[in-house]
C-alpha cells in the first residue's frame, strides 16, 4: 500500500518526483540541489533516490516552500503586521 510514509522511506513509488530542484531552506537560508517526492499533492520527502510513477526535471530551478498554512506564529516569522 502506498502511503506518504512508505514513499518517504523509499519503499513505494511517489506519484511525482520533481528532480534537480534548487530548494531554498527557510530556516538556514541555504540552497540544496535535491529531488521532491509528492504523494496525493503533498510533499513527503526531499532528497535523492525516490522511485516515482512520473518525473519532472526542474533543471536547477528554485523551489521555495509556500507560506500559507505554514506552522509559524507572527513573532517567529518576523512578518511586519503594520501595527
């Protein structure tokens, strides 16, 4: 059975793997060239060697995590609320 956990552990195929993405890490401010494994529209792993049903070569394009729904509070995000 394919689950996000089994794909993250590389025991099952991801629906899609975006290969060769230049991933920006918000916490460190650094970039990493890696692959992104996706199952049911959710990112389940970042690294190398994920088997997949489909692949897309990002060719070094930059991937940045989304900010909507990110588990961060205003104080730690350093977002200016304008107040």
